[in-house]
C-alpha cells in the first residue's frame, strides 16, 4: 500500500507533518479530516523522493524563476489586479476549499486556468510559499498591492480558527457586495458624464469654429458700430478658447496637477474628503456608501474571529475617507480604554442616529457583528434608492444647464442682428420723413 507524506494544520493553526499508509490521496485527505486536521499538502512518498532527488536543479530553477518574477516587471503586466478579477478568484478558491480540495491543489488548479498574467504569477508564488512551509496568510501578505490587510487578516483568522472555508466564503460575499455597490454608482454616473462630454464637445466646436465667423460678419454689417456688450463678452470668450487654446489647456492641466498634489497633503485630503461627504447630490450617496463599507467591513472581520482592536485598525486603513478614518480611530481609542463604541461614533457627527442606536443595541446584546451586517444591508438599499433619485434629478438639471448655455450663445449672436434691423428701420423712417 502506498505511503503519503502530508502537511496539515490543527484547529489552533499549528502545522503538523507526517506519513499515512492509505490506498489513495483522497483517502489520505479524508483520514486527515477525521483526525481533525486541515491538509495543505498531501503527496505520495515515492513521488516526493523522486522530486527530492532532482531538488538541486529544480529548486534552483524555482528560485531563479521566483526571483525573476519578483525583480522583473513587464510594462502592463505588473502591479495590481482589478477588483473584479480578485473577487472571482476569492469566490473560486472559497468554493474549492469548501468542497474539500486541499488549498495547495486548489491554487494549482486556479493557476492553470487563470488568464490574468499578474494573478497567475501571484498564484504560482503562493503555491511555492505553501510548499515551503508558509501559511496561506503569510503568502498573501507578500503581495500587499493585491491583497490588502483586510484580506490577509481575515484569512489568518480563518486559519487560526480552523474555519478557512467559512472565512473565504464571507470574504467573497463581502467583495461581491462591495463591487455591486460600486458598479451601481458608476453605472448611474455614466449617462450624465457621457451627456456632459458630448455637450462640452459641441460647445467647444461652436466657440472655436462657428462663433468667430460671426465676428467677421458683424464687423462688415455694422460698419464699425459698437456691438452689444453681451455679444462682445461671448466673442471674447470664443477668441480666448480659439486663439489661446494651448494656454487654456495648460491651465487646466496645471490646476489638475495642483489638485492631485494637494490630495497628498493631510490638510488637502481632509478638506476634500469632508467636501465629498457634504457636496450636493453626490454627498448623501458617498456618505451612505462609506457607512455601508465601514459596518460591513467591521462586521465581517469581527464575525470571522479577528480581535476588535485589530479589526478597527484594519477598518481605518481601508475606509477610503479621512473623516471616517478619524471616527474609527476615536472608536479604537475608546475600546482600548474599555469604553463603548457608540460614544465616539456619536461625537464624530458622521454617523446618523439610527446607526448609532443599532450599534448600541448590538453592543449591549452581544450581537454586534449581526447588527453591523444589518446596517450594511439597509444602507446598500438606501444607496440604490439614492442613486435612482439622483439619476432622475440630474436629467432635468443637465437639460436646463445646456439650454442656458446654448441659449446664451444664440441670444448673443442675434443681438447684433436685432440692432442692425433697428438701425435700418430708423434710417428708413428718417428718409420717409425727409421726403415729406
């Protein structure tokens, strides 16, 4: 009967190695689960020896390959992985682990079918790390650009609690819901953005190519007479755009660069994040998304077994908003001193009374994770309603805005014609009076 060497983790996350004499690899995995272990590597002893015999060449090749992957970055193929691709990977690995497939084997399966070159390389690195005796969370921590602290710490909590498949499922659900909310907001903003882009393009064509021709026509028709002030104002804007286009474009680029640089400063970032929470139309939606993200992240971490202080630190780093981060930091200090969560939340003036009350009830009843998830689900629904309301409100606003701009240009071009007609009428009436 063949022998199988295994590497497994017990319920406390401690690694154990040994050998089992069973008929097949699946039987070895089943035996390990019966013993209360969570297998990470199960290979036949003879194959392992054959692999060890070729270790110098293969190990050197593997190390060399790994070294190349870390040090060399092909343009367009390095850096981060799109959230949608990462979300799909998380769901797939959760499904495989939940089905009883060893983690290492699951990673190898996903590596073979993965088309994204960056994630494919990372999956290869993760497999090599686990083969080398590292835990899954330790391997993930080596790629901070792809797997943030939320991802790593949840996986670590799952490993320590022996519930990795449960945590991976929660993590995949969390990521899917976050992407769903983000997708709805982006989809709602696509139509207004497209309309504004087309409108700006049309206005640019009018101001650069059409309006300047009227300036020449008016000069010939009025014979040096003064044009109406509003017409002169529109013509001057047209001249500035047409004749000084590069300066205007350069000014816009410089303003954008200065804005981006200001966001890298603490004061600039804080002012902009505060403005985002209170800006017209988009402010309420951004506020609801931030609250939903805060409650869902904290609820997912706490329910997965991550200590509350560590969970609050992770939530602060992944909040995406300085104002929300400061509120979470105040909560962290309050909990650290043995006080409640609700007092600093109320003092932040960011969270509405309903959220504070629900958190207070959850804290007193010992059902804080469940209550946080209920708040997140409720605010996800509110985001949907707010996005729909904003979209219906933006359409008439854009129509009125475009009507005012285009109407102003048309009026400015008609005013000289009206003045010319009045002058001709006055001249005609004057000649008629003289003839009498």
